[in-house]
């Protein structure tokens, strides 16, 4: 019987077929079919996503995928967002840019998250990639507006410049003037994170005016309210707009200009910004509210009654970010007005106050979960919770995919029964079968982890703090959660046993973070020795860990799989547990 | 695998609570820096229990109502935007970035932590592992290729130590430790 060869189709045909396959998972599957398919696929892969920049080296990536046009890299662990990762830990993008400058002259897109980007990097990008189009720096740091000036001056094909939540050394608004007068291709600009009080408004207005394809514009706090009308007037085609300061002394003319500008933006679907809100100016936006699908009021100190009035105008809302000033009453109004709601995030207005400053409890969340059938994603900060509320939420919203609950005081019990919240979270994982992301809080024993290990089969990311009683908790999670990719733990009594028993599991995950737990230095060394494909990094700012006995717990531990071996850019307070030696590499 | 439930690991549980801090949220980032400082300046009178908790043969300090590092889990920029506009002195005197020529990373210091030049210079020396020379008004820093400089509110680069301490704290926007020949222009005698 004649065997049909998989590669009897011409390469161009296969390449054309592959071009319809976008997802990384599918692309990876295609490349595993046979050697010829591997070859064809690797030459035509255009987009790369690297969830941990230390899992692989630039050289390895470039060698396998020579024709990449778009790259996305993530650096620091998620807990860096909360200052748990010391400055200088790593996540430098320069080595990547330097290698790609030579290998990918036609690179168009760079998306970075939690990485250190210097002005030198930005200058190198500006110089090396002639067709550069998209730069997204999400929660990055290390660069200034001088670097942005270089990008503006050289990247004549730039479509997207998004600095969301980055820490930029803002030396003033002059960098905007570096966009040449002939430059018109901007589609998306997000400068909301820029901190200085100087903004070159005239440069901004001219830029906005000549970029007729501009769809997204997010301004920074420094842009005053009375300038918004002018800016919007030049960009009535905007879909996504972020204001600067939304407060000023009430002036009728300013108000009516604003109202006029907002109502002529017929395409507007998303609003954000709203620093320093003066509620009297909110009605200027009411006409635009009815079309809104996304609203970020998480910087706006608007009280509940004003929020309720506002939300009545937003029946199409799918995404709401808001401060807990909304209170239970506001969330009830949300529940009755916004039936299309898919995502809700409620942030604390006074996170460090001991007493609650607002009347926001678990009831607000329950009312939204009961009434909004499409709700999938929740981030909720509150001061009390009950198992009953969680069970109600779980039973009514089995379609939840992301559930992050932060009860502000660690180890807070069910306020009704004073029991742990194991049963409540257990119900969440049992009923919400597609849950991909979960953050726990409150008083929790090992039982909750038993439930998570048993039910949370699609869970990809789990965040745990001040929870559990013993290694059994960690063991349940590592042995039960089949889809687990990222696990981050702080202040839990988890030690060596569960970690060592489940060492192999760690190779199937992207990363594990453990801080203020009970993992001993000896166990870290053992893990590093036995698992060559894991980088086991011990972070300890109080001195080298080998100056203390092996039984001593390490301060912070970050374990991730890697084909690149230990990294060499570690600061003095990070050590890799190497396979070769009893001595750590640092 | 069977696990005993009676491992009783509470005794070795590490916590990063800092007793006695009553500062606002923005200071949280400084706690990790402080731990590094404590080693070098063991006579500082506060938070010695933080250093103690690092040694595993001592009791860990139980966290009080004081803030725990990184909890609740809120990003710094969010915390900062919740605060009302501070006074001039408060904003300019707080966190400044520190860079050193040749080092691939930036650090941050809170100038409010220090009472004078010797303290902050020592902190910088420890942070970046270098030594400044001896300072004199006439000659600047003598005897080291490293030069501590700062950018003031007017955008000028100045030598650290030239102005009175209070004036420095109120006008310093960022610090830069220059190295070698570049330092000459600011009056470094190498």
C-alpha cells in the first residue's frame, strides 16, 4: 500500500493554509505534525508571545522563527505590581531589542509587560525597525520622555503608542512635538500614565487634528477640562477616549462646549480618566453614555447618588471599573440598569483605613451577580464576606471565568458564622467550571485547596495570601489543578514537602512565586539540582542565603521553567539554585 | 502520597509586617529598601525587629495594625491617585529615582528617610556598591571616580552636598551617580 506523504502539497499552499491559523497553541500543534510542516510553519510564523522573558533566549527564538513581525514579552512576576519584587530584580528588554535589531529588520510590533525599558532601548527601536507600527509598554519602567521623543521622531509608520500604567520619567510635554508635521498615521495613543504637570497642548491638538484615523486617545491628568472640547472637536471619530482632569469651577460656556463635543463623537464606546471629578460636569457626557460599552471611573471620587444617576444613562455597559464609593446601593442600580455587564471591578477608596468609610459589603456584589446574566469577570475589594453570599454567587453565575476577591483585612472569617470561607470559595470552583483565574482572601484552611484541586480543572492562574494550614493545601493545588500555569502565594504556611513532591508539576507551569512562606533553603537547592529545566531563584535582600543554615526559610522564591538556563543579569540579592553545585550561582 | 496534617508550620511562618509604621501608602515601596539599609546602619533606632525576623532562630515579629507590604494588593499609581494633592514640600521631598552610570537598573530612595548628606550617601554607596570621595566645598569630591549628582527643580544638574540639606530635599528631582570623565564638568577632582 502506498503511503501518502504529508508534504505532497506544495509549500506555498501549506503556507497559505497556515496563515489562517493565528493562535499560538494551534501553530505549535501544526509544527508538531511532521518535520516539513515544522519547517514551513517556523518560516511563516509572524507573531510570538513569550509569557516569561527568561524562559527562552532571544537567540533561540530568532533561530527558530526568522521572520517575526510581532513580539510580546512579559518580564517581572505579577506580585511586582504590589512592590513584592525588589527594584533591580530584572526583566530588562535591552538584550532582546539588541538581538532583534539585527535579526528582524521588518519587526512591526513590540508589546511588553512589566519590563525594564530604557531610553537606549527606545532609541534602538526607533533606529532599527523601518516599518515599526505598534509599541505597547504595559506596566513598564526605566524610560523617560526623551526615549519617546526618539520614537516619535523616527517611526513614521507608527500606529499605536500605548504606555498604560507605566512609570515614565516625565520630563515635560515637548516629546510630542517630535512627531513630524507630515506624520498622520496614529490610530491609538495612551499617555494616561504621564505624571508631569506640563503637556504641550498645542502639539497634542495639532497631532490629533492631522491624524484622522485616530480611534483611541487617553490623556493624562495634566490636560485640563476646558481643553477637552477642543481636542474632541478635532477627533469626532474617536472610539475610546480618556479625559485628563475632569474638574474645574463650573462655567456654563465650558459645560456647553463639552456637551457639544461629546455629543458629536458618535463612535464613542469607551471612556476613562476622570481625575478630580466635579460631578456637575458629568451631565455633559450623558448623551454619549447611552452608547458606552466600557467605563473606567476608578480614579473618580464620585459618590453613590451621582453614580446612580450616571449609570441610568448607560444601558449598554459591558465593562465598569469604579471605586467603592458606589456602595451597595449603587451596585443595585447597576444591576438593574446594565443587563449586558460582563466585567466589574470595584477598587477601595481607603484601602488602609481600619474602619469602613463606605457602605459597600458583599451585598453589592451579590446583587450584580444575581441580575447580570453575562457577568464573567469580577474584581472586588470589600471588608466583609459570607459563605452564603459566595454560594449564591456561584450558583447564579456559573459562567464566571475570572473571580478575584480581596477582603481587605487578612484572614477575615465569614461575618455571619465566623467560620472560614472554604465552603464559599469551594462553591465558586465547583459551579464555575470555566473559571480560569481566581484570587482568594479571608480566613481559609486547607479545605479550600482541597476543593480547588478537585474542581478547578480549567484554572490557569491562582493567587493566594494569608491562607491554608499546612503543606497539604499546596499539595492539593499542585496535584489537582490540571490547567494551572501561574501560581503566586504569599504569607502561607506552605513548606518543602508539597513543593518537592510535586516538582515535576512545576515544569508544566509558567511560574511559581512564594514569599513569606516556609520553604527552606535546602529544599530550594535540592529542587534546583534535581530539576535542570527549572530556574529556582531565591530572593533575599537581607544577605546571601548560604550564610544561614539549610533549614532556614527563604524570604522569596520564584521558580519558572526555562530552556535558556540560569540568567546572568541577576542583582546581588537573587541567587539561582544551580544543578551543578551545592553552591548557588549568583 | 500521604501527608500528615500535623506539620505545625506556624512557628516558622515568615511575615513581612512592619510594626510601628504609620505612614501613608506611598511609603510601602520603601520597606524593601529599608531592609537593605538595616544591614549597613544597625544603629538606626526603628524597625530592628524587621532585621530580627530575617534570622530564623528568633521569633518572628507578629504584624500589628501597621501596613503589611503589598497588601491590600493595589498598584502604586492607584494608591497615589487616591491621595489629595500634597504640599510642595511633600511632593518634592519624597521618592527620587537613582541611576548610576553603567548600572542597568534604577533604584528609588525616599529622601525623607535621611537626616543629612552622610546618611543618604552611605545608603547610595550600599545600594550601588561604590564609594564616594571626600567632600570639600571648594574641590567637590576627592579620591573617587564616582560623583553623586542630582537634578533640581530647574532642570540643572548639581553636585550633591553643595546646598543646605533642607534645600536639597525640597528641590531634588532625581539622583545620578556619574562615573569618570563626565563628572569633571561638575567640579570633581579625581
